[in-house]
């Protein structure tokens, strides 16, 4: 009998999630699935045509490790056009297999065994696993619900999280699952603490083009931060191509070298025929980006107002395509209990936010719904909720 368990101690506890169970429930009950965090329609046809042509005509062989030079150039142009960040495409940009690999490669490339990595809790689910694979430890700082129904952190808790063991802070703005967009003041405090404590910022900005209130501020643009920040994004969210898995990390050459070194032995190179299409997507006109955000903003309104009409307390997101509702307003105490009952009761699927928390007690009553779905689908879901709860 081989020695058990097979899963290494670093990865134990990451195997099972409630998502599979809920997808099964969704299929069984024919429910409208607002649990899945991806759009139900594909990105621009003109961009898909470029990918299709590349599959037929190439490139189809290993691209260079940093990405095709024209993709590196397009990423650098994008960072300059939207955020005023100037990059050398060949040394300060690396293409990755989605933002997920950029995050994992940053952690593996930078952390010593036993280092601490600060994360804001709740976190996107790959963070804790990426930190574990790097042999580091997560140091959560909780985003508490505030009286104006948004989420914020306590300054003293953040300060206390920075210790001599802290190697990096893994930041996500706009933030999944809360929809929080970090403000200049909040980012300035984080920046000040990074500089004071010689900590690297790994900034996951995959929702950079989905900001409804306020504006997106890359932490790399704050004074003294470029030299200690890895900025990460991908083609998935901004262009509705989540399955292409083309991402990137940008920053100063020594940090990008650390990411490349890890990435080289994880995947070496990434989706050759999707690279020219991703470069073209990054160069789309301003209209594309403004239409995208205004379209998602309309969908946010459908779901936010629908949830309010059905009697839920709603945490309106300032960014991303997720909205948080508090199920205590519907007579439930626990988001998991609510989400397991919801397909039968209302014909809708949502995700319990507590699965995103290191300490689930901090998010017991919250559920997340994704509004990157067709307006008709969203109206249908809201109608079902109104009937079941309104
Ligand atoms: C915050 C956040 N980071 C990263 C990712 C993954 O991005 P990619 O598909 O480019 O790996 C997601 C996807 O849901 C996300 O929500």
C-alpha cells in the first residue's frame, strides 16, 4: 500500500470546495447560475478572428519565454496608455499562463520558506494555495463590512501584520469577492508600510477595467512603489476570454526576472496563437473599454436593485462583476446553508463568500453573485429571487 495521504502537507485542505456540489445542484434543479465567476458570452469577434487565423497560420510553436515581442510591446503600451507606467517591453514584461501563473510564479520566485505574505481576507482562492506552494505562510488582514455597506480594513490590524518575516503583500484591487476598489489613501498607507518594512507588493489587477465608482489606481504608480511592485493582469476579465489564460506580470527588471525564473519551469511559454489576439485586444479603442464598463454597470444595477427588491441587504461593488448580499436579511444565518437551499427554493445559484476567507467566521452570512451574464438571464434570476423571497 503506498504511503498516504498522497497530497503533500502543503496542499492538504485545498482539495475540496463547495463549488462542485453547487454546480451539480444547479444542473439538477435547472437553476440560473450566478455562482460562476466568468461571462456567459465571448469577447469581441474581431479578436477571436485573429486567434483563429493564428491557429491556422501560426505562431503555433513555443513562443519566447517572456512572450511574443509584439505582445510584450502591447502590454507595455497598455500600461502607459491607461496608467502612465513606462516599461521596457523586453525586460520589464513577462507573459504568463493567466494571472494565476503570474501570482504563483511571483510567490515561488520571491519567497523563502517560512516567509509571511500579507493578504486581504477574503481572498481569491488561488492565493492561499500559491502561498503554500511557495512554502510561505498567509498573514490575513480582514476586510470588515462597514456601516455604509462596503468593506474596509483596520489600520492598526494592517500595521500589526507587517513584521520582519513579511516578504510580500498580495493585493487585489478591484477586489474579488467584495467588489472593493482600494482608495488612494488606503493604497498610500499600504505603500508607506511596504517601503518602511522593505516588503514587495504583488498587485493583482485583473479587474482594472471594471471600476464603477472611484478609479483604479495601480499601487506601482505611488511614489517609491514601482521598484518594489509586480503588477499582474490578464486577458480573461477585461476582454471576456477567461479560457485563453494569457496573463502578464510587469515591473522592474529584477522582480520580473524572479517571476520569469519560476515561470520558466512551470510552463516555460504560454498559448502561442492567443498571443497576437491578446496584443490586438490590448490595443482596442477607448470605446471598447468605456462600453464594457458601462454595460457591466447596467448589469450591476439589474442585480443590485433586484436583490434589494427581494429584501436582501446588498454590498454594492465599486468594481469587478460580483455583488455581495447578506443572507441574514432573508432569514438565514449561514451562507452555505443558504446557497445549498437556493437552487431548490428559488432556482438560482450563488456562492457562499465564506469559502474565500482564511477564517470563515468573518464571512458567514455573505454570498457572492456574478453579474457577468446576459441581462435577460439576470432579469430572470432576479424575478425568481423576488418570487421566492420578496
Ligand atoms: C482576483 C482574481 N485574480 C486572478 C484570477 C485568475 O485570472 P486568470 O484566469 O487570468 O488566471 C481571477 C479569476 O477569477 C480573479 O478573480
